[in-house]
């Protein structure tokens, strides 16, 4: 019996290669597989229950990997014994190639079946083999594709930008009018001649009265005293103003 086929896996070729060599992944994908234990770098022991047509059997066999060409492909060879149901032996060449963002798995199977199962005829055996291969690759694609998607999700997810806090523009503060400053009164110029002005006014008044009064002598005396007093006051004010400078 010969069978060829292709299956696209939504995962990088390196990841598909690693999964094809992972006993845990293969155990989950092989229909009816009960156990798959690794005995060496390229050898496995498998136990699986398979039903071909009306005949069901529990097969125990050995699987070996050859022609290793990572991550491009290999050849897998195996043999199994199902007791009275018969036996099977075969090999499969598996090739991996890039297909866009995924991997295209191509396989060519060459198998021989003996015992009671062989009596079922080629069409039943071929149909069963294709069905088992379809189930294997469907499950394989689900597992490996989901792992690849989960690994790519953190890198593809956009980084949430922190929400920018937009501060409301502060209302322009109304200019506070400067308090009205009352300018200080300008100091009187030092040594202002107020006393001298008063003395001069008194002298003028005194002279006028002196000319009109018959008691001119008294007015003359009063005028002289007033002038002296005013002059003394003016002199004192000028001295104090000069000391403040």
C-alpha cells in the first residue's frame, strides 16, 4: 500500500520539526495511541489500538527515525504486531518546507499489512490509512498551531499606551491691580527759608506802621525784636535741615 499527502501547519518549520520529534506531541496526535516511550535519540516504543474495517486490534511496535535532516525532514520506519489480527510494517518519508507564515508537511507512505487484516482488501485498508493520517495531522496542526499562536500573541499585542492626563488649562489669573500707592509727601527742602519769609513780612508791616503811627519808637522796637526772633528761628531750622542730609 502506498499513500501520499500534504498538510499545512500554521507554525514555523523549526517548531514543526521539534514537534515531530516530541513524544508527548506524537502521543496526543496518533489515533488510539496508549503510550509512546522514547528509548533513544531516534527510537520509540509504541502501543496503540487500531480498528481496520470490522477488525480491531491492539498493536505494540517499534519506531525508528532515519535520514535525519533537521529541520527539513526524516524517514520514519516501524513495525507492529496485533496478535491474531495481523501485523504491519512500513515507512514514511516526511519533508518540511516553508509555506508563507506556516509549514507544508509532505509525506509518502509505503506499508504492508499481513494476517487477517490483509484479507479485508486494499480499498478498506487504504481508506482506513487515509482516515488515520487525516486524524493525525488534524490533531497535530491544532496542537502545534495553537502553541505558535500563543507564543506570537505577546509580541503582536499592541502595547497599551498609558492614558495621557491632559491638564485643563488653568484660567489666566486676572491681574491683581497694584494697590494705589500714595506717594510720600516730598520733604521740605532742607533749610527752607520759611522763617526768613515771616521775618521779612513782619519787617514790611512794621515799617508801614512806623510811618503812620506817632508812637514810632515802640513800633521800631517791636519790629527789631520780631526780626531778631524770626532770624534766630530761621537759623535754627536751617542748621537742623543741614544735619539731616
